[in-house]
């Protein structure tokens, strides 16, 4: 199995929205309210707008397995208000919207997506990869722990949104030499500095 990452384009927006709908249905069937409107998740139209802005800024990537789209990730320097302190944002890249197509579940696509985030952090001399996870989805928390992340904390009441479980991993914790298929794919593109909020 070959996993390659490529920069996403605006033409990938329908694919990314499809992945979000697919994964939301899967989560709902498992009893989770993640990404649902009832759970205070963004409606798909709001999600599409946020991803569209990330695509315009060059912050989103697509993972492909044997040339088939298998997942997506957005990496930038922004987070919802109240989650991370300004100094934490300054020293890290922030992972958003990581979704793996269910057809490729269990094939370590997520590991490649997160390794790409670490590569970007390393290029920018930022020592941390950080993310927020849906507060009540403990299975997702376990996934990130297995991926080498530690929970920093649950954000306090001043934080907005339903994803307040904060996870982090030091950039140096990834193997120094990442798999060649990441390096060959054009996944090393830097994203531009932008404001902290979308």
C-alpha cells in the first residue's frame, strides 16, 4: 500500500464535505454527537466555508492510497478562541478537520496525515503539533493517545465550541526521517502565516 500526500485544491471541497458527511453518519450510528448540529457542531455549509478558506490559504492536504483519495487534514496556526494560549499558538501548528475515508480505516492513513503536520511544524521551527478533539468522544481521545499525543487539558468554560479536549505532541517525537512517499508527494509546501482566527 502506498500513501501519498498532495496539496488540496478548491476542486477537492466536495470530496472533503463528502468525507465529513460519511464520518458524521458513522459517528452517529455509534452513539456520538460529534459534528452533529444537536451536538453544537458546525452545519455542513459552515464547515464547507471554513474548509474553502483553508483551501484558499494552502493549508489543506489530501492523502491518497494507490491514487485513491483516502483522507484529509488542515494544518495552520489558528484555533477557536479560548482553547490555546497565545504563546502555545506561537510555538505550534494546529491540526483541523482530519478525516479518513472509512474505506481506508485501519490502514494508518491518519498516521501519515499527522506526520505531515509534524513535517510542517519542523520546517517552521515550531516544537509542537496541537489539536482539539470533540470533548465527549473518548474513543477519539484514545486514538490520539495511540498516535503519540498527550492530553494537555480540557479547555475551561471561556473556550467556545464542543471540541475542548486539547492534545499535543512534540515535533521531535516523530521519527527524524519520515517515509519517502511523503517527501515525494509535494507535501512539504509551507502555508502562509495568517491571523489566529478564521
